[in-house]
C-alpha cells in the first residue's frame, strides 16, 4: 500500500532556533505549512528560545547548556573554534546514524558546509535536497595571522561545499539570481536547481493603525518615521542612513532601529554624536514586529552589496515583503533580487546605500500622504506571496525525489 504522508526532516545545522531571527522564522513558517501534508521534524543545532511547534516536531542536533542572552542572532557556527566545530560534525553524523532512517527525505538548509548532511544521508539511502539562500564570499580585510587562518578555513569549506552541491540530486535556490550564481560558481547543471521563493505570513504581517501604534509606543503622531527592523550585521549597513539623518538634522524626521546584532554598539555610539532623533529599540518578539512597522512612514532595507558575490544581492529577503505586507513603502538598494520586489517610485525607492544618496533622497522625501499611497501599492504587490504556495512546491520536489529513489 502506498504511503500517504511523507516523513520529512528539515535540517538546519547552521542555525540555532531564535524565533525573532529571520532564518528561524523562515524555517518555522515553512515547517508549519508542510505539516499539513507531511510528518515534519525540524532540527536546529540548539533551541535558544522555546516556541510552540504546532503540528511538527523540533529537535536539537547538539543539546547542551546555553544562555540565550549571550546570542544576538541564530547563527550557530559563527566564530566556532576548530575543536568545537569538529565535535559538532560528530554530533551531526551521530544524528544521521541514529535517526535519519526514520525519514523519507531530508531538507538541508544552507550553512557553512551546505550539502554535508545530505551527503551523509545519501550513504544511508535517504535522498536529500539542499536549500540554498546565499553564496558565501570572503569580504574581510587581513589584519594578522588569525585572518589568514580564517581565510584558509573559508577556502576549504567552500571547496567542500562545491563538491557536495555537485553531488546533490536536487537543490532549491530561493531566488533566480541565486540559481545563476550557483551554476556559475559551482558548475552545477541548471536542471538540478529549482527556484522556490520564500513565503509570507499575511496573518501576522498586515496593515495596522499607525496612530494607535504610535500612542502605544509613545511616538509623536506628527513625525516622519524611518524604520529599520532586522539583524544588525555585515550584510546591512545603517551607517550611511545615520550619517545622512545627522547631516540634515530635520526635527520632524526620526530614525528608529528595531533589532540587535554585532554592529549595534557601533551604531549607537555613532548616533550619540547626532543631533537628530535616532532611537534603538533592541530586539523585540517576532509577534511585536508588525506593531513597530505600523508606526513607520517608510521602512528601510539598507543592504551592503559588497557582502554578496559580485556585489549582487542574490539571496531571498523576507524583510522587504514583510514591510510591504504591512502597507509600508521600502527604501533599499538597486541590486539583484531586491529589484524584483520593489518597483521604484511606486512601491518604494531604490538608491545606492551611501551618504550622498541618502542625503539627496531625504531632501526630497515625499509627503506622508504620498508614502501612504505607495504603501498601499506595496501591499497589493505582495498579496500573491504565501507560505502555502511555497510549501506546495517543496512537497512536490520531495515527492519527486522519493519516487526516483
């Protein structure tokens, strides 16, 4: 008798579960939708924040004592020492040996050694799909022997990734631009790469009353609010925006930053020197993010193109569609996948992320009424994006792969 429901392991070895961080949210949303048609288990390195799993199971690759206050994002292997990394690799292999035979297919989320887990599963007869959302590049300057060692590790890991990906039976790329980058960099046949975009949670990210949101958060109803919500890391740069707001120092324009990350301290120090009103709200719960978006007139996605291969933003960003679903126009950079999301001067603005460009933009910032009209256009543009559509495409690929095996 044919099995009615697949058993899927969604493996996320490169991240801890931190519900307020983007990668964790993406995985949990997709797992919830997939669980309508399949039995789903999600495996993170560790669970830093307990969450309601819904209709799927959450497990840890490497359970252990941890203090969530020590983490500012969910990157599980960032700056991990060699000894700890080797121990983690053993934990992954142990997980595969002990548990993977219970699954029909494994989805492996992109990480430092993308494809490694799928390769282990393949040896046990369990087919795997590698889900890629970024092509990693070395973009750090060399300041000493430690950087040379890091560079060598980066080169070795990427060589292994290339081998694993070329051997993978199926790869999901989250954008068309990323598919092209994977083909160019790793010489992977395009026929083995499927493009499946991320979804969008319209139940949470929806238009909310701005006046009410501002009253609850103590924000002036008359100010023009620019808002950034997300991780403060090397893939984004708020420095040009902060400097532009500082240079113009318009009393009616405020910059609000929601989130945490490695660059928060440097941004806050820079903001202390500014006469403009720049407010850092810190990390808030995922469910509270739409309320902060509601207080804004314009939302920001100031990506740093230099942090991406060839200076093109190929990865799929949920930040921009979530802003747009809340009926807010978005200012971002004219690069890669961003250009497929934002229609310049209709649903947002595309400008280089440098001080001069931000100064020029803010000097001619449209009225708040015009920004509201653009927000309505932004909301309509993302209405077709749903996690259900994304999950259906994932399920079809899983079924196809298991049928072949």
